[in-house]
C-alpha cells in the first residue's frame, strides 16, 4: 500500500514539475495556496491557534518540563520515575550492547 501511494505521489510530482501544463497547474495551485494563506479569515484562525498554544505553554509548560526531566532521568539512570537509581551505574540497551568486541576490532583473530 505504501509503495502504491509513493508511486502515485511521485507520478503527480513528476507531472507537475516535468511538463509545461504541469508547471502551469503548479503555478495555479501555488497562487491559490498563497491567496488562501493570506486570507484574513485564515490568518484569524492562525492567530487564535498561536494564542491558544502560548496560553497552554504558559500554564502547562513548567509541569511538562518537570515530567520530561524526571522521565529522562529515570530512563537513563535505570530507576523508576521517582528518581531512585537502579543497581547498575551504566545504561545498556535491553537487547545487549550496540557493538561487541569483535565488531569493534575486526582485524584481530577470534580465539
């Protein structure tokens, strides 16, 4: 399904950019999109969304930052979200090290 969608999108982009009619159609689409973006009604919605995002950031930003910091500390220290560290001092992926000794030293012979 993803392959078919990528093919259709690629074909459309190729048509728009590769043919004279496609370039003319692209210019029409670009002009329409620019006009729509600069429409005062659209800009009113954009400003409303910006104000809502700013208000949310002011009211919830500190709490979100604290939660993100505590989660990151817990993840990388190996402890739970309360900040307690686990028995291990270093973090290692659950499925083992990213590079083992043989991969790091390919010229050495294996014993």
